[in-house]
C-alpha cells in the first residue's frame, strides 16, 4: 500500500508499529475510541504526535468529535459513526 510505504519512509518501523497497534486496538473495540484515551494507551514519547498527525493527514486514521477510527472500517460497516 502506498500510504504504508510513505509511513515507513518518513517514520520507519516505529511509525509502522504505532499504526498497526492503533489498528489492533480499534479492531478489538469494534467502535471508535476516545482519542485522548488511545493516545494515553500508546504513550511512547514525542514521536507519537508526529506519527499521529501524519497518519491523519494521509487518511490512515481519522478523528471526529474527539474519537479516533479507521475510515476503511467505518466504510465496511464495522463502526457506526
């Protein structure tokens, strides 16, 4: 996937790891998670905000009304937003 490759180019394995951890947490909950809670659970240092912003910019994650979700999961009907 082109977006995953961009993520790797800019943020390396740490960025990839954060993305898949976010994806896994969202899949387990089967609904959006409060962004503030998810960020606290992923508290890995200063790099988190940079990776988070990039993921949001390229559309790998989305935030709305203080909740984070994966747009593809919403489009598949896995989340009711």
